[in-house]
C-alpha cells in the first residue's frame, strides 16, 4: 500500500462511520460537505492518534471530546453547529451502542492505516 496522508485517513474513517448517523437522528454530512474546521478537527485527531501508541476506543472518544470542548462545544440534546452543542459529549459509557461502535471503528482503522501513514497533513 502506498503512503496515505492523514486527511485521507480522516476522510476514510468519516465515511466509514457516517452511515451510523447521529443519536439525535440527524444525518452526518459527507466529507466534502463538512466545514473546513470540521475536516481540520478530524485530521488533527488522526495526527494525534498516529503520533501516540495505539489507543482504546474509549481513549479515541476522550480525544474527540477534548478537541470538541477546546473548540467551544458543549453537551446538548441535539447536534447544533451554530450553538456548538453535540449529544455525544458525554462519558464513553453513556454513549449509545452505535456511537461506541464509531469509536471502535476509529481505533481499528487508525491501526490499519498506521504502517502506511505519512506525517504530513497535506
């Protein structure tokens, strides 16, 4: 497999997890429909995960939650980009099964891509 840039990994993981939807029933936009800051946050998460030892799915959720809260997001009953609320900003054990599966997909795919990942965000 050729080298894979972190943004490609982030887009692949996003595509793999978006079919599970959000717990509030809202559809998750395709990668190309995300804002630049949403894509940047995903690439940042990929880079941080690749630069560290393998992480559990709980640790992947904790990283995502930290990135979201550092950007001003808080827990809310539904996803609202303008209000910066997200229903998944809760401890891992309080997530729905589908949301926990998303974190498991993140952790698993990072390990699949790890040997082929480049360090450049491109």
